[in-house]
């Protein structure tokens, strides 16, 4: 009895060990389920980024091919129109000669006929010879001799498939945010990162994510090979969290540590009165919705930190020492002042800068465009420009523009600018070369032009010497806008 009892006890010990291993194995399998779900999300993000890059490349190529088709179209039209003009002139001359000859034939005076008949006959033969072979043949075909060979690309797309990853090829290590090069200026944030010093794993690119400035979900704002990115169009006086991860063919790395930074470096509180009524409730000074960002990649940036560094186990925090609007003072008297200057890097070469880039003029008699350094995508914004010099009644223009606006024409000539141009007697609003709302009242030396950009109501309004100039100039504005001016050598602003 005792030997059998001991034998059963030993067997139970072995079975208990198997049960313990099975429980640990189940835990491992459940962890694998979670890891598979996380890896699936990361892999889908990488796949979407790769496919989007292919789509972008195809769209760029499509635009180039369409440009060639348009050039061929214009060339064919020019050749045909030139031939129409040439043939019309020759036909008119021929018809006139025929009518004159018929009148001569009707002439009853034989002596008069004999005097001009030889010359007329030679002229008729010469004119007939001018309608020689090829004159009445089209110089251009209507067919477009362009044939797009898309078969190889379609075949490549159909053959696009996954390549089995080698187990020996690891995913990248989490990138390291370079704090000394991360900073904010007004409503822009510049982030810089690098791979760990001892990492030898190849990296194909990076994914930078920011939240909405209100503690919301993260979203991708950049995917690419650069290790620095400037994001414009954020909210003023808002706290953003940023993180970055690397990817290669094997997968996506874990996230870097999260960086917390605050926009509007130069924000200060001041009591001010705007020159014409502007409702400044708190909801209009603070963020209204998740930001709409515009990316401005900068391969090199001599960055410096504007913040104190505070470390914790999982988060690095950068905090501005500047004041915010969170006070008990009447908010209707508070204005967040974001100091900015004119931007030499994006201006036309004829623009002349002085006074720490706060004053501009031009060395050309033609209108040239200069932008402000700060872009706005949300909220309520107002700025003023003073006319330091005004000679010979030119037409400077003031307003807002996209970063890629035409720089060698008056502001508002293209669809990238919304402006008011004004002389010494009257003003007009202009966008996409359309002139509207002529309004009496102009500018002289010493005048002040005010620009009110209300991206809550999506409107743009102008003032001259603190009086509103005309009605609301533009409505339904949306996107990222930069303060803009166009002027020539007769104006200094």
C-alpha cells in the first residue's frame, strides 16, 4: 500500500508541474494576443505610409504628364490658328484680285484693256502659283501622338506583395528626442530626434505624432527620413505632447519618451483696446478644435531650448516661464500678443529689410510680396502696419496669404492671397485677381492699416486709421494664413 501511495504522489507532482507550465503558457499566449493586436496596428500604419508615398509619387507624375499634354495642346492650337490667319489673308487677296479682273473684262474700251491685260495675267498666274502644293494641307494633325505605356507599372502594382521578414532582422530601437534642439516659437513647434548612439539597426524612416493640444488623441504629423520637423499652425498658449518612433522592413519601434511643450514663447498679458469692436470672449482666445497643421521640413536648424527641463520616470516636460491668460482679470480686456516680424527667407529678393525686420520697402517699381514669420490657423488675430513713406500715389496691398503665394505680383493677383489694395483716395478688395467693394478713403504718410483675421468666424476685415474700411472683406477662410504685404519702392511700411 505504501509503495503505491508513494508512486501516485510522484505522478501527481509531475502532473502538477505540467499544469503549472500550462498556466504560464496560457499567460504567454494571452500576451501574444495583445502583442499581435499592437503589431497589427503598427504594421497597418507602416503599410498605409508606404502606399501613400506611392500614391503621392503617382500624383506628381500625373501632374507632369498632364503638363506635357497641355503644352502639346497649346502647340497644336497655335499652328492651326497661324495657318487659319495666313490662309484668310491669302483668300482675301485672291478674292479681291478676281473681282477686279471681272470688272476689267467687262470694260468696253479695248485700248485700256490692252494696256493692263498682260500685267493682270501675270498677277493671276503668280497668285495661282502661291496656292501651290501643300498650301491647302493642314500643317498639324488633330491626333495627340502621345501614348502612355502603363502596362509595366500596372503589372508591378498587381505583383506588389509582402516580403517575408527574416527573424534575424530586428526592429529599430526607440528614437531619442534631442532636447537642446526642440523648441517652440509663437504657434510653431520644432522637434528633433536621433537613434541611440550604440544602435546598429537600419532605420528606413520616422513617424512623428502630436496630440491636439488639449490632451486628446495623438495623430501623425510627419512620416519620412528626416530627423527634424517644424509643425506650423498650432494653437497659441497651448500645451502639446509629442512622440516619435522609427520603422524599417521588420516593423515599428516603441515610442520615444513623450515631450511636453507649450506654444507662444513670446506671449504676454496686456490691457489693450482694439481700434474697432472685436468680441474677445475666452472661447475665442483659447483653442477651438483639434489643430490643422502644416508641415515645414527643415533639414538643419540651429536650435536652442527656451525651457526648463523637468524629468520623471516616463515623461520629459518642457515648460515655458512666460505668462498665460489664466487669470481672474476681465478676459475681454486681455489680448495675447505674439510678436513677429517680416520674413526675409520667404520674401521676394527685391524687398529691403531694416529695423530688425520690422520695416520693409522695395528697390523695384513693380509690386513685390513679403510675409510675416508667424502663420495662423485658429482663433482671432489683429495687427497694424504703419505707412512710414508714401510717394507718387502707389497701390500697396495688405492682407493674408499662403506660404506659396506669388512674390512678384500685387497681393491678391492669385488664389493664394486675400488683400485690400489702397491708394490715396480709395481702396479695393482683391483675391484671385478679382476686384470688389471699391470704398472711398485712402492712405497717406503716417496712416495705419489694421488687419483683423477672425478664424473662428472665418472672416477678414480691414481698417484705416482705426476706422473699418468697407464691409467684411472675405468670408469662409480656412487653413494656414500668414500676414502679407505687397509694395514697391515708393512705399515703406
